[in-house]
C-alpha cells in the first residue's frame, strides 16, 4: 500500500493537463473556480477507472483504431484549449462573475480535458493490477478502492495547485503585461502536452 501511495503521489504532483487547467482556473477566476476545476478534472478520471474495472480498457489497449481515435480527439481538444487561452477566451480569461454559464464552462472543460486522455485508461488498466495479488478474493473491490484513493489524491493535489494559483491572483491581475505572458506560457504548455500525447503509443 505504501508503494502504491508513493507512486500515486508522484503521478499526481507531476504537472499535466489537470494541474495546468486547475491552476489556470484559480489564477483567472479565483479559489472557487479553481476548486471546481479540480473537482471536474478528478471527475473526468472516473470513466477511465470504470473502463479499467469493467474490462473496456483491455479493448482500448487491443484496438489500435480506438486508441488513436481517442488520442487524436484529446490532441485536438488540447490545441483548442491552447488557442482559446491565447485569444483570452479560455481558462485564463479573467471572469469576476460567478454566473451559471461560467461555472458550467469550468466544469465541462475540466471533465472533457481528462475524459479525452486515453493514457488515463491505460494507466488504470496497467497500474492498478500491480497492487492487487493475483488470484486473491475481492479483486474488483480492491481495485475500486485503490481507484478511489488515487482519485482522492488527485483532487487534493489539484486543489492545492488551484488555491496556490488563486492566492497570487490579485498580484497578477494588476499587471496586464504579466497576465499576457502567463497566458502565452499556458497556451504553449497545452500545445506541448498535445504534442506529447500525439506521439504516445499503447
């Protein structure tokens, strides 16, 4: 269990799509939006865990066409996020209002960002079974429990990123040139993530 927790912690704290998005939401829209983004990104991992538990991940792993389709949908979505941020209409668009549409946008984007990442399905499929003894009883329940632990760690990690980013919000927003630079850095980061996902293989 200790090795599982340590490995999961390293995976969670390594900046990726979810971490970048929660930081962007916290920086642009404040703590509440950042926490919503953290929750949404964590929620986006649920279908991957379910796929692993039900065996759908094995189908995805075996089918090159299915993997490529989801992978390139994810690449396209990351590029769209990068373009939106660059144009100041995406995650780093400064929005002081907490309108229903704003909340809905944060949640939808966060879920979609992780939902279209096929590597998460393969992560659950290849990673979790290593911590479940072969032939043991209650295998499904144990895998479900480990999945829940991983998702809880994911949410806490993303929440910390979001709160830290939101704490810098007032200092950043009073400097328009700095906001522009940060927006470009985030846009470039999403492009880099899309490029990395594009060359991933099963």
